[in-house]
């Protein structure tokens, strides 16, 4: 499947999840520090902006990815939940058409940021998981966590890097390399202590 196809499938799974959430679940803290579920969805609505709108936001926040993300998430997060879902379903895709590979990595991780605290697990399609493992979100600076380590997924055919090994489910590896320390206990191998140090 193409990156655009995988992105569409990933978005459809998240829409199905969001439609079934209670108002209390929308207020649940996600794995993103300081962000509730609604804030994560607000962040994902960045994909409703055009390139010029995003460039203007970047200029206002002097190019800081963290400040841009927080400001844009806050600008959407106060909307009614039904409107958040409607916008995510019908208005997303403006930025991601320029980089579906990047948006897939961002979306898959953020879907897990939502699902794990809500105890709503899923089986991620292997092609999507391998795509994200092979191209983690560069704006999360994965290189500072992965350098000098070898990562081996135990549930899909994927391995990368050289050095002490880190083994485990592909989803846990995908989250760990972008800084989600909650998954570290799901990983094994001689490289885990160093990865834990880098994540913490």
C-alpha cells in the first residue's frame, strides 16, 4: 500500500475510535505530557491548515516546533468534541499531501498516545508499523535515542542499527524512539538501560 493509502487507513481507524469516546475520555491525559486526548486531536488538526497558514504560525513562534504545536493544539482543543471529529474526518489532508510519510509517523504515534491511557488497544497493520519504524518522526529527534543501538522488532520483519540490542514489539519500539518512556518495560536487551537513560 502507498503512504497515502496507509495514512488514509490510519486516519479511518482513529476516526472510528474518536466517535465512540465519552466526554470523560476526551479529557483523559494522553501520553503527551500536558496534553489531554482532545489536545492531541487538536494537534492533529494542524493537517487542516494550508502551507501558508502553517508558515505564518511558524513565523509567529520563531520556528520553534514545540511552541507551534502547543499553540495550534490549543487553538483547536476548545472546540466541541463532535466538531473536532468532523474536522478531522472531513478537513484533514491539506499539509499531509506534501509529506504523507511524515504525517503517517506522526498520526500512528499519536493514535497510540490516545489509545494506551484509555486502554483501547489495537493490532496495527504490519505495513504501517514497518513504515513508521523505518521513518520515525524527525521532529521528535529520534536520532538522539537510537544512535549506537540495534533495534529488533519481535512481531514484524524489521531491524535497524548497530550496537547493543533493544528487542520488543514494533509498536513499543516506535513509541520509545520518539521518547515515550512508558513502553520501556516492554523492551529487552543490553541496549535498554541506555535507551532508558536517553528517554528519561
